[in-house]
C-alpha cells in the first residue's frame, strides 16, 4: 500500500469530513483553491478550501476551511465537475442535473442554502434518467457541453451550455451508448480529444474519440481492461496516463499510452490505496453480507499542479496521496475484476492462434434436436447438455469448434473459486479466439452452478471463450447462456479451488483433452 499524505486541518474541518458519510465523486477547482466532495447520503456538497505546497516528492496539503452546500437541487449527489472556478455541475442519482454558483470570499465553516442557477430535469424522459457522473467538455466545434452519465439507460448525453453567461443547458443529444452498461464515471482528456467512461457492468473503461462526430452508433475506439468495478477516473496533465478507481478492489489502476488511446490496454500498475480492514468494512453490509461492487475507492482526482491524488471511498470520505509515490510502485498487470471476459485486442497485439477461421460457422445443428457433450479434462470428465432452442447460434458455434478439435489441448486459463472457471482460448492468455466474433443471444436463465456461458469483451463479441459457473452468482445478463452440466461438478470444484497466481491463472492449469458432441 502506498503511503498517504497526512493533511493539516482544523477540528471543525475534520468534524465536517467525519459527518459527511458516504461520498462518491470529488473534484478540484480549476484554480486549485477548492475541492468539492459529493455527500451522497447527506444530500449535500462539501466544499473545502485547500492549499498544496512543497515539491512533487513531498507535497504538503492543508484544508483550511469548509462550506456545506445544500439545496432543493441537491439529492443523492453522485457526480461533480467545475464549469469554471466558482460554478459546479451536480449530478443527482435520484433526479436532476443542477448548476450552482459558489459564494465569493471565505467559505466560513458554515452551511449555505443555495438555489440552482440552472437545471436539467431528471425523469423518465429521453434525455436524463438516473444521472450520475458529469464532466464538462469543449469539442473541436468550440461548443462547451455538459456530459452526463445516465446510469440505468446506459447512455451519455451531451447538453450544450449557452445563454448570456454560457452556463445554461440548452440543446441536448445522445452522444454515447455502444459498449456501455451502467456508465459510472466520466472524464475528458485535457486536449479534448478523448472521452473515457467507466462501464460498471462490463468491468472496463471505454474510450471514445472526441475528434469524430459522436452519436448513438459511435463505437468505442479503445478499452481499458482489468478493473472489477471501475468508478471515478482522471487523465494526468499530459494525457498519457489514466487513473481508474476500482470500487470492487482496494486499488487504483494506472494505464499508459503515447497519447493515442485507441485499442485495448491492461493496467501497467495497480496501486493499493486502502488497507484490508477498511476495504472489508466498506463491502460488508449491516447483515454481514458481502457486496462485491463496494468497498474500494469511488472518486479520484488529481490536483491542477499534478502533485497530489485525492480519493473518496465507502468508509473514508477523503484521502490524499503523492503522485510521486505510485510512480515508484512496481508494474502490475493482473486483471482483478469478477467478470468472465474475452479480452478486447487489436490486430497489432493479438497473440498467435492455434486455429483461425475467416467467419462464424454456417449452421450445422438442428435447434429442434438435443445436443450433449462430454468434456474430457486432465482433472476428470464433465457432461453438458446444450440449450439449442434458447441459443442456437451459440450452441452451433460450440458444436462446430468441438467437432473440429479446436478445444483439444486448451487450458482453463482463469479460475476463481465461488465464481467460475474459464477456458476456450487457444493461446491461454485470455486474449485469443477463433478469428471471428458473433452476436449475443437473449439470456432468460440465471447464472447457477454448472451453467455454461460465453465470455466476451463487450456486447456482440463472442468467439470461443466460455466459462462454467462454480457457484450461483448474480451476473448481469450480458453473457449468453448455452448449456449446463449434468455431471462432473466435482471436476469444476477441483479446477476452481486449485492454487492460482496472477490474473487468476492456475499454477498447474487443467487441460481440455477432448470434447465429444452427441446429437439425438
């Protein structure tokens, strides 16, 4: 765990921080004099007066004042961004987007009742619904927009800011949708080209090229892999790194590029920012049940001098870290997310394949018939029945590959006890596939123990990688279910509970020796 920066603050400031409860996003002002925290449960924004001094290797943080901003326009506040030095946009999960002008002068250690200067109503209308994170963005057209993550309709909308003061939301449009499932965080590169969006339910971050005409059908240009439940995220000042707070792990993931964020990337570092006790408290509810989506950091921001990283989490409203400290951490590349994924790759980085095909197979099965398979492994035999009527394309794909000997010799490369075992990649890296992709099919069943389903890198990216559920697990219906085991669950137990190393890879991987399909 990297060391925290102890910050100087008066007792009233510390009392205000202790009282805020659950926090979500946070944001430094453009002039670096303020830091605003989203007080989700208490329905307020905590505005802190802040100063950062000293060298990058040993910065000194002082929080010298505070103001509790309350308003009918602030509800379950989730997202915050500054429009200018004294104007903030607030995204309320339970309602609207609201813009506020902060009071001039000293904050005064007080509660301040404010009225919004402008709002974007939230309802079941087509534009704003369950808004969360927000960001301001000025594209190549010179127009300034407020970007809004609409969590449960899986969209990012853009709201043009106009009017005499340039602060009034005017026209709106859907900007982004493809590849997003519960967009939970958003940030824009300093040069305005790249928009990065945390996609909670696909367990990755999608990057969109803002130099293009954005719209409903715009596909992501890049993806950042390896976070369990990505939340807040920020570009560094040179736009060559992105920090991603992982709400499902005690980590901040660090990604790097040369400034072009096209293609797929794993993190180069995963920096531990919470001790295990704090993390476990944050992910355990009052009934003692574990919530895998909580416990880790939520909001992350970098001060405008680039010296300090600030974080919020479930159990601690605010923590500071020196940016120099994580740069000294050893590189780390292991994805930790609890999701079965076939990793997104570009043609330049795809590993060598054992077999490749130019297109998905023609239909070789009759969906009206019954299909079973005996999967012989080095740990024992499993028998599965397929749901050909439910998922004919997926069953057809598996049957075709099995009959062609594609799976023979392939390992189960990713095994997580209490969750699933994953195989079907001829390279054994999690990045391989058959050379083609095919579309998802509707999921009408639950992910119960023994279920067979497809791993993917996002919507409609199925190939050859599949997984077998080790235990019941409440996955979102994003992974096509195509069968279930009728025998051999003890083999799944043995594979899932064997020792693993980085990337949940077994120390001694189990091999698929053969797959024999029977039609009746």
